């Protein structure tokens, strides 16, 4: 959890809410996140609204959190550094 301090463990998943100035920036983030998910072949649960996106990483086959979820959370956080 030290590598992803902004994330919480909720119901056996890593979860974080991201906020943005508007819907377009939210969708830019979601589209960039989709590229990460595709490359990792690991797909988060998303809840998207005007100016926000809730991201949940969980390995369903493991019924909980695995190292891949932490890797994806770190890569998700890096999107903010990349201008999303």
C-alpha cells in the first residue's frame, strides 16, 4: 500500500476516486486507462460521472487483490503525471 497511498482496500479491491474539471477530461483519463487495461489484459471496474471516475482493481479469479492490481494502480496514478 506504500506504493499507492491514495488507494483504499474496499471489499477485496483497490479503489480510488479521481476528480477532473469536466466530463471531457474524465473521458480522456478513462480512454488512457483503457489502454493500460488492454496492455495488461486486466480490466478495472469503473464508475464514471461528470468530473469523476471511481476505479476498482481486483483479480476476480483470485477473489481479491494480487500484485497485478498494485501494478495497474501505480500505472493508473501515473496517468495524472502524464497530463490526464
